[in-house]
């Protein structure tokens, strides 16, 4: 019998590869998609399409962070463009959403306990990334302790594991893994803007471009 797993699915490259990876390892994924007041809904639509494509149950969790504090939720703030990779590693950009992964993982942890899932998968990456503090390995190690200490499962001696299969991979390695897993890249959306086509200038677009170029594969977007 396959073990239930919660997969945080944004509709982007990393989360989609993570979903396909979890399923390839014999897990039964349940996808959590978050509508948290981001500037555009395109990534939500794409996440739903990905979940339907792989035939996984999904839930769209809707809430709004009323205090802003990020260019992804506040239209009054500009999304950085044209940053070099070394700049991304050097400072936390305006697209950082305060404590976003902690919020998302808390939802996932509650969902996992409620349905008896023993694992949570998140497509975090600490190699080719925008410098977010909640994408680092030490953060996930700390959250594993939170999951153990703060749940009924943990007190009963059970364990909800937090998996970050892409945490040390380059974007090129992630693209190559996606090809191996037959990920439908054309359904994914990475751009921080919600136009008809990716802007090609934001951090997410530039990192995606680096990945496909490094893998020697044409990006269908």
C-alpha cells in the first residue's frame, strides 16, 4: 500500500519536479496549492493543471497576508529585475514573503496529521536560488524538530518526515531530473509576473533560464 504524502505545489519548476519525484518513489501525493494574495493567479492555475495531469488529488488553500511586506503580494513594491546570481546570493530580495515557507509547512503538517500522511515534500533549493532564508537546509532540519515536538504524531512516537529532494541540486540538474521523470514543463510557470509570456528578467525567470541552458534543453515557455 502506498504511503500518503503532502506535496507543496506552486506550479513552478522545482515544486513540479518534486511532485513527480515523490510519485516515482512510490508515494501517494496529496497536493497543497496556496492562494495567499500573490500578484497574479497564473501560478495557481498552472499548479492545478499539473496536479490534474499527474492525477493527484489537490486542495487550493486560500488566505491573505494583510500586512504585505513582499513585492509578490504588494503591487506598491517593485519586483527586482536583471540580478546576477552572485547578487541573488548576497542579499534577500523584495520578493521574499515573510515566513512564507513556515506558514506553508504548518498547513502541510496539519493536513498530514489529519489524513495520516507520514511525509511532506517541498521543492526548496539552496544552490541556484534567490537567497531566501527559508530555503536553507538548516531551516528544514529545525522544522523537522518542530514537526516532531508539536504534533500528536510526534508524541505518539510516529514521524512526519520533511523531504527536500532538490535542496542541493543546481537548476540544470533539476531540469535533467524533470526530463527523466517526464515532467510536463510546458504546464509549469516560474515568472513572478503573470503576463502572457514569462518576463525573462525576474530572479525566477533568470534561474529557470540558467537551468534549461545548463541542461542543454529548450524551455517550452
